[in-house]
């Protein structure tokens, strides 16, 4: 009995695989497929989360053992995004660690990094 033949026509949520009848090669193959599928699901979630932040967005993240950092998202990578911090450092960060930053000092004219200075 192959790995697929026991699952055909069954609801994936309610299906059960009888692994007692499988030999070592089939169990190793099944394990490899499960690990592959879990990796794919993780990457799909990370990719979806990554797309919540457009390039150019101001973001913050909190590296372990450090103060939170602010920066600008500059690039998408395979599993991470590249953020250039206000100090000029380049970090590759998991999208799950990012938070959007609201521009408090915006002039409202489309230039979020420009602060209006009033004359006295």
C-alpha cells in the first residue's frame, strides 16, 4: 500500500493514516513529506506577513538584549526583510518581529521625514 492510496477520497481533516503497516522506507518518506509541508506552510505565513510592510515603511523591532530599534524597510529577502536603522546599521529581520511606526512629525504634505519649523 502506497502513502497516497490510504488518503485518496478522504477528508484531509478527518483522515487517519495507519502507520503501523508501513515499513521504515515508507515512514521515512512520510516524515520527509510532513517536514516539507510544514516548511512550506511556515514560509507562506512569513511571506504573507512580509507583504504587510511595503518597501520604504518605517518600522521598529526589538533585538534580544537590546533597546528597540527604528528604521526603514529597504528590501525583501527570502525569509527576512532588510531594515536600515536610524543609526545606519543594516539588519535582516524576520517579518514577525516588525511593528509599523506612525510618523508623528509629518507635515501632511507627503514628506513624512520633513518637520516644519515655525518662524518666531
